[in-house]
C-alpha cells in the first residue's frame, strides 16, 4: 500500500504574511455580498443600481467588485485609514482596467460627513463596522448622514451579527489554507454593551500574528437598530435572515422575514430604504 504524500507546509508565517490579504481571505466574500446587494436592489426598485458607496471601506475590495460587474457601475469608498486605502489602491484598483479605474474612487473621508459622495443608489456598511459608534446619538448621526447621501429611492445595506455568544467573552478558530483565523471577543461589559474584539492569525510554523486587527465596539441588537433607522427617516427597514443548511449552519440564502431563531450565533442583513 502506497503512503499518502505528506502535505506541504505553508510558507506563510507571522513575519511573511500580509494582514490585509489574510483578512480578505478569512472575513470577506465580496462576490456574495455584491450578489445580495444587486439582487435585493433590483427586486425593490425594478432596475439595476449604478452608484454605490462603501462606508468604512478599508481596502475597497467591495468597490472593486462593484465596478467589475457592469460598465455603468460607479463606486465610492470612504475610510479614514490612509495606509489601508493605499494598500487597496495598489492591490485592487491597480488590477482594474483603465476604464474601470475611472469609475472607482477611494476617499480619505469621515463617514459622518454627509457631503461625501452623495446621490447614491446604494450605501454599504459591512463587517459590522458601524458598531464603532457606541452612543445612540452618534449612531443616529451616522444613519442620518447616510440617508442624506442616498438618492430618492436609495437603499442602505448593513450586515449584523448576534446570538447569545455575542454577549460573551469567547474565542473561536477557523482553519484556512495555510493559516488559522482566530476571532476573540474580550471583556464584554453588559452595562454599556462595549466589547473589545481582536483578530489573530496562527500559522503552521507555530507563530501568531497577534491582534492583527482590533475593534472597540458596542454590541447592538436588531430591535435597537430597526427602531433607530426608522427614527432617522428610513422605511421600510427589513431584516434578511439566512436559511438553514440542515447541518446546523447557514446556507448562504438570505430572505426577508420578521421571524428569526434564538441561535448562539447568526449573521443577517438589514436593508433600510429611503422611500422618497
């Protein structure tokens, strides 16, 4: 009986790996995200969206995916971290065609600035980035700025995670190709809802990229967010819940509903419409 060939060890180490590349491989799925945005907007408005803004855009990965989809699509990305924007320009924007590069704009701007990139069909706040706003008044300020930046009939897309584990100090690992993604929630405060979250990356040589990313967040709930979006002039505000794969996980299909399940962890989308 022949022996199975030994699996080649990954060349990735804490010193050689790029944290932004690892983040995109372990956290983001921009193809599925843009599929969802495209599908829902067309169903709601009966046409394709053209103008998209990605708030807290980081490397602008979703913006790049958007302009690749159709020649009519334009994308604006807002973020205040200039080094991360520059990484995205080198990694994503530079790989687009010259014509596509004319339709993508990564801007070093505060998302609270309602004058930045207006008249949008869609605005995205993904990867739970808006949880950086820990006071209700500050989050309301952001939601109002988004509404002012949308065109009439525009749609605001947010993702959300919840479940009983969202309120606990937990650490979860997910093995990937050549490294392990580690999500840590630390020091959750039930009085303020504040939590410190970290992303670590472990490698096959035993090294760790510790606290590659750090988030100082408030854990919000769906009722709080739905109420606040309505107060800020959005309506309807709809939750899109993920279906069950029959094995205790999600199937990647998100549908509008008012009935969720009391899961330990879940991810869903919030779709807030500017009706007029």
